[in-house]
C-alpha cells in the first residue's frame, strides 16, 4: 500500500489516502475514516507542511506501517 497526502478542500487538514500500487487509483476514504463525499475526489498536495496533518491519520500511519510514509 502506498499513501498520498490529500485534502478535500484548500486550507483544510492533510489526510493520508491509500492508493493502489498497480493502477494508482485513490480510495474514497482516508485512513482516519474521513471521506470526500462533498467534493467527490481528493485534492493531492505536495507543497504543504506536515504540521497540518490530521492527528488521527498521523497516529494510524504508525500502526499501519505505510510503505512510503
């Protein structure tokens, strides 16, 4: 499992979203359980400080042992 940092709207907390290794498709849910039902898709971000990472995602990332985190 690979992970990407994403947010539903600009200015919100970053979430860790799982991606499929082969097809690079993104799941609808972050690992903390938040979904992107309002907008319909995640907004991938790369130039944001990790201090704005969701606290629940940060805790779960250590437990799940995400490959590239």
